[in-house]
C-alpha cells in the first residue's frame, strides 16, 4: 500500500511540477487547537532536508498560521484543498519566525489537501515546490483536489489512526525523535539533527518504548506499519 501511494503521489507531483509531498494523519481535531500529526509517508525530501522540514512543520507558528484552515475544516466537515497564499498572506508568512526554517528546508510553494475521517481524525496531504519555484496556480490546486477527493483508499488504507491516538500525550521533541526513527534516521543522526546528545536521544527512545509498550525499535516501527495485532483473533 505504501508503494501504491508513492506511485500516485509521484505522478501527481510530476503533473503539477511539485518536488516533494507528505502524507500524514492527525488522530483527533480539537476545536481551536492545532492537530498533532503523525508523518506517515514523505517523498522528494533528501536526508539532509528531513530534520529542517520537521523543525519547520512542528514550529508553533506554523501551527498558528495554518489554524484558520483547520478551523474551516472543522466547520465544513468535508475535504478541503487550499494553496498556502489562500491560508496565509505573504506578509504574514515572510515575517513568521518559522519562515527561516522553511528556507533551510528549501521548500516554498505549498498546497494542503485535508479530509475528515471517522472519530475526529483527519488525513492530510501537503505538496511542495522548491523555494525558487513559482507559486501553485488555482488550476494546479484544482487538479490536486479533484484527484485526492476521488481516491478514497489514499486516505484510509494503511492509516495507523488508532496507533497514533496517544501521540498528543508525548512532548513535541519526543514526537520529533519518533518521526525521525520512523523514516530511518539512526540515533546518532537524530542527535546531530536536533542538537542533542546521543544519551538524551536514548532517553527519548526509552520513553517511546514505554509509551507504546514495545521493547525495540523494529517493534516500534512495526506497530505503525502493521498495527499491534489486536485486530485479528
């Protein structure tokens, strides 16, 4: 299923000249609050971009800037697709303390396409262009919306909503360590990425093991790829 999603998203990116994409889930929407996301699949981001991207997307002001879109989604309760400039005015984005982090990640133009799911969860897709590329057009945004609203399996198949419902209980830094582990970064690499000691990263990993009741990194990753096994007798 992951490969099937990659093929679809890579084709969509070629169609609208986008360079990177993200598929994530938020286990719940709380009115007036930015969701906590589980970053399940990424495409087009190099290993050197991932740490900067995670810092940018997790920055509190990124959440503050996109909150109007989240509130619109809560009110409309239907699949919505928006370009960045439809959500965040240029001046607001350029003066944001998160703007420098997005520059470091090398990402600029953005389309967000979110779909509400059962029990308050949401499926979220972000599509990006490199920093030096022009903004997406309304036509390109419409292409994204038409395609993603018609492909139901993209939003539900393999989505570890139940496994991720407890993510908001973890600290932002712990969630960042988790996301990097999920996408193949070693503990030493994570420490360098986040400016932490390996010892501190190990402490975060122990917290993750305890939180999800697992005993190893492979077991933790399997939990979010195949579940905990309690869906079958």
